[in-house]
C-alpha cells in the first residue's frame, strides 16, 4: 500500500494556502513544516479528476530552527490522503535545498513558503524538485468539527450534575 496518492494534484484550496502562509509567518524565524492532504476534486464539483489540497497536517514532535525543520518519521500517520509537504524558508529563498530534495520523494507536490509570507512568497515543486504550477482554488471546504459537542452541551451536562458551569471550580 502506498502512503501518498499518485493522482493529479489540481490545486490548493485558498483557505489551506492561507493557513500555511499564516503558520509560516507565526513560526518565523524558525522553519515551519507540515504534510499536505488532498480530497477528491469531485467533492467540490470540479469537472476534472484529481486531488485538491485541502489540509495541512502538523506532525507532533516536529523540531525547527531558522535553517531546518525535522519531522519524527514515527509520528507520521499512515494517511491515504497525504499528497506532499509544505515548509517555510525564513531566509526567503524559494527553491529546494539538497536536504529538501531528499524528502520530496514522498508525495507529488511540495510547497516552499518564503519570508515575508505573502501571497506571492511561495512556489510549488514536484517530487524531483522541479517547479510546477499549482492553482489556488476557490472551493468551499467542509466545516470540520473536531468535537461533536458544544459549550452549551457541556454547560447542560454540568447543570444536570448539579454543578454551576459559571463557577471557577467547574473550569478545573
């Protein structure tokens, strides 16, 4: 079983690219690193077959400094939606380093984001490190809910237990 999909990458959702740009800027002066995940384009009513990059997966235990970001390989999930990687270059250089090229074999698209992290401060590369085009797509991403309950649900449960949801003790 292959971890990374081989179908064509059509583009990246605008919201996903925005997240990667903001995360890169927030991590500055250190590098930022994440894995890219894709969804079938048919979920977005696109008329072409392929994948749309919809998510950036941050790997627990990632270490970064101004010159590199290292992911613990044992922390990478076996994710069938994985399509590549994204990382930043705080020095603003938008080309892969030799170290980058050694990791590009995993996936079809790799994005490098450079300082100052604006809409023109990124480039996409294929698995060989050659520049490739990557459209930014205006698609509606589904609203993901990490938890299937709300604060109102928590408050109702606390009240049912005879506890005041507004008291400090309930916050512990």
